[in-house]
C-alpha cells in the first residue's frame, strides 16, 4: 500500500525525511490544503487527509506534527507552525523562559487515507526546549527541541541518520507502515 502513495506536503524536507525513514520513493504533491485548526493533532491530520484525498483523487499520505510545551498545557501543539511563522523559531525558546519547566513532547501523526479507510501511525518523543536555537541540521523547530535520548543535543545538532532513527516522525512512519502491513496480512 505504501508504494504509489501520494505524499501531500509542501515541505521538501519532510518529503526527504519520510522517504529516508520508509525507504521507499514517495511522489510528493504540494497542495494548498486548508487545515482545521486545533490542539488535537490526530483530528487535524484526519481532516487534512480527507481534504487532500478529495483534491488528489487517489490514496494519500499526510502527516502533521505537534510541539507540546508542558508549561503551557500543550500549547502550541499543532499550531507550532503558526508560532514559527509569526514570531520565529527562537520565540519557541523564549516563550517558556518565565516557567519552571522546559519539558515538551514532540508528536507526529502519519496517516494514509484511501477514500474509505485510514491507517494511522503516531510517534512521540519526550524532551525539552533549549534556551536558544542550536545546530544547523534538520528544519523547523529542530533547533530548539532536545529529545530525552539526545545527550543534551537538539535534533539540529544530530546527523540526519541519528535523528531519523528515533525521532517522533520516524516512530509515526514506522507505526504507520506496521498498521498497513497488518491490514494487508489479514485473511
């Protein structure tokens, strides 16, 4: 089922990362898909998949990420893109300076929708937010997210292969692939 999917994303970086994690070629289509806004990343991704399917007319793969700051009750969550666009990625580091915790969760939801059924993969990495952006690898908020398993380094301070082996996106895509394999193997 993964072969021949259309990955609907405007991000060439996400496309490259997904292909590396799944180890298959994915056709990328950059559509202007209007997204429902909210703090539930699964609901946002489901709606995005349905909208994308209706625009493309064949099975689609979509994903969405969420950066949930403990001090802010999970905000900005899936709205992180808009915080980045409005204030810059360094604002994510400064926004929680006044709080006692810099703890955060990076979450990714990857979803395949064929017009009738969906297959879902969710990945989650606990970590914290750096006091300032660090590193030059990766993209988006990789420069401020420090995974618990990262030895104090941000995603952007890691080699692509290291990040792709354990990131929230890697977990989500692997869970999605397992969901698809399990469905295909059903009698």
